[in-house]
C-alpha cells in the first residue's frame, strides 16, 4: 500500500480530498505527521521522510519517493485508473498537464509572494501576477463548468485548493467564484473537515508533552 505523509489542514489536505473523491482513501496508508505552522506552532516531524520535512509526501509500493502535490495527485489518480483525469491521447490531456504544472510553476509562487507582500521585477517578469492568473483561469474555464469540461478533475481540486487556502487572494471574477463554488459542491467538504478534525486530534495525542 502506498504511504501518504499528511498533516491536517495543510497542502496535503487536497490529496486527502482527492482520495475521498476517488473512493480510495482506504487504499492508501495515511501517516499523520506534524509540520511547523505559520502561527509558530507545530514542528518538523522526525517521522516524516520528506528531505525537507514537508507534506504531502508519498512512498510508493516500490519504495519510490514522490514529492510535490501535483506529482502525487497525478500518481494516485493514475494508480487508481485515472477516475479524475483525461486518458492518454484524449483532447483534454494538454490542458490537464498545463494546469497541473501551472499550479506549482506559477500559481503557488505568485500566491505566496502576494501573501508575503513581496515584489521584484525579476519575479514579475518570470511569473507575472495574480491578474494574469485570474485571466488564465477565466480563459481556461470559458463556458465550461470545470477546467477540463463537464466533469471535476484533479486539476480543479489542485487549482481550487489555492483559493480555499487564501480566499482573500481569489481573483475578483464571477466566473472564477462560480467555478470555486462548483468545485466545493462537487467535493465532500464536510467529510474532509470531519477527517481533518479527527486527524488533528490524533496528531495532538502523539505529540510529545
Ligand atoms: N510545492 C509543495 C509545497 C509543500 C509545502 O510547502 N508544504 C507545507 C505544508 S502547507 C509544509 O510541509 N511546510 C512545512 C515546512 O515548511 O517545514 C507542494 O505543493 O507539495
């Protein structure tokens, strides 16, 4: 069974959301680990094998290490028969790969720099800004309910997670807000919250006094 290193209410929560959506949460061993939190709480967990102590982190059945949310989400989707992504050779495949790499290559750095209030010409010329991200999402969505068409995909779960984490940086766009609402409605946020609350409690219980 693959082992997923997860810390509740963190970037690994979207992997839990994906596994729930696919109905395969019980097919992965979820190992709860602590991480340092923005509020000064938490700690680097010695039980987390990620070389920098981050989550999510996946160890496959063959002992291979997979890092980065997008890679882990694509790996797990493929492992369980691609219920949440277009198959190889299908027309949406290019858009799917684009969104999955756009997340880590552009959205995450731009969002974090916005949250940090960091500005630099070299940064802006490399990644652009939240304005371009808003435009890319509006253009990508067009009239479609989800990024790749009629159905929810891991691209929606990953891209939307950024704005679920930082709602105040959500582009001021009716199209994007409606999409985020659709992603929320298509996923079971209550089940995730219940899972995360229990995980938080469990994690607290294993922390040293
Ligand atoms: N780009 C990475 C980011 C991973 C990341 O920064 N995770 C945070 C959790 S929200 C973490 O583990 N922080 C702990 C630390 O920085 O030590 C991904 O999406 O997988």
